């Protein structure tokens, strides 16, 4: 059986962690949807930087828009929104057939707003209004300030993809913001059906400790954190608080595995796909990882709902001197900084290409 189809039958969505104009114009994204069971798509500043700098698909549009007075962030948003609207339209039949479960695309607020809750909310509203697609998530980081914006965005009826989550506690803070937003909507007599996903980054854990732990612990930390977080996710879905909201018509905020491309060349190229199979979750994969999984992936059941050996493995890392809580905070900070750097590089690339 096609392993991507097997994942779908298990109840896990497989999303593409990439977007380029070439994927759209060549028909490749349509092929991935039709043949590889891709049921969504994510983007971020690093992805757009690579897409615009690494190919000439955008050059003519940048020159034309620049000549008309467009520049910087405004020009980029025109390019990105056009791509994401086209992608959203490709996914729309799936979105409608699944009653809003599948077929989502994601657009991120400016990473320069990571410490600005009010600015993040304003931009989330603007992007939501400009995208004008029912199957578009707005990505908001799960930082302390981001969490404030997430609750307000959900209350405003804006579908949110919470990004840059690295630990169970960070996930629970994002889930709490989602629940509060939905509860406030119900209290206000509003429709509780506002979709959301919470994106836990996985492989960066292992990259962060690769030279600090013995060989037998390499490439095990990210999966242990994911299993621990999955157990918390399952507990939340079984809670009386959530059941009450579900009975009112609310949609579950699904857990999404992000950063699932293998960074260690000595490890399996599909390590984080085969290890993170679980119903009612999503795995968003780079194109290279998708093709590898379709070629030689195997689905062997799903993660244990109670987290399996997660706590045991995490204790082994603690015994090896890894402060998991401190590393989670560090990874979130570094992730935000990385996106900010990509954003600034992106603006430089657009300015240079706009000179024609």
C-alpha cells in the first residue's frame, strides 16, 4: 500500500512544508494532492526566502510591481498571498468534502512582531481579510506575547496555526489560549467552529544536543518530547472541559508535527515520519522527506496514547546533563530569531531583484 494512503487511513494528515510558484505552475502540488495524499500546506519566512531567492519564478512579478511603486513587505505580501490563494483553491474541494478538517494552507504573520501581541493580532486580521479563503490558517508563534494574540484571534473567528512550539508546556499554553477563545465565543453567542492546529517542532531538539549526548541518545530527544506532548494532547481531548466544548460544536485543535526533515545524515531520512504516526494529528514534511516517505516509508501502528517511554527517555537526557525546559525556551527563541533573519534577507532579495 502507498504509505501516504496508509497514514491517511490511520487518521493522520500529511501536509507539505513548502510553497513555490513553480510547485503551482508546474502542476506538482496538484500531483502531490492527487497521488501522495497531501491534505494541506504550510509556509514560513524561511520557505519564502528560499523560494524567491532560489529561482526566477518571481523575478518578472517583482520587477513589474517594483516599477509600479511596490516595495518591501507590501510587495512580498502581494506575491505570497497570490501563491497561497492559488494553493487554497487547489485544496478547497478537499476542505469542503471533509467539512473543514482537511485542505488548509498557512500564512505567517511577520516574525518581527514576535514580542508584540497587539501588532500580531492586527496583522492576523489583515492577512485573514486579504486571503479571503475559508481554508487559510494564520500562523502565530506560541511565544508569551503570541499566546495573547492567539486567544484574541480565535475569539475573532480567525483560524490559527500556532507555530514555534517546542515542548509540552508550550503546547498546553497554546491549547489553553485556544480553549479560552472558543469559550468566550460561546459565551458571546458566536459560532464555536473556529479551526486551529498547534505545531510542535521536532528535529531541532536533536540538532540542539547532537554534540552533547552519548551516541545511544542521539536522535531520540525530539521523538520523546513529541510523545510526551501527544499524551498531554490526548488527555486534553478526554477532559470534561473539552467534551463540553465539543458538544457545543467546537472543533478540536489538532496537534501538528513540524520540523520533521531529518537533519542527521547518519539517521533515516524518514525518521520523524515513521516515528510520529498518530490519529488526529498532522505531519508537515519538506518535499524531500515526502518523496522519500512515498518511496520507502513504512507505517507500523501509532504512537502510544499515554506517551510510551517518553518520560524514561527524557530522564536519560536529564541524567546526561540536558535541561529540557531551558532548551525548549532556547529553541523557541532561536526559532523566532531564525525567522526574523530570513524575513530581513527576504526583504533584501526583493529589493535587489526589484532593481531589474
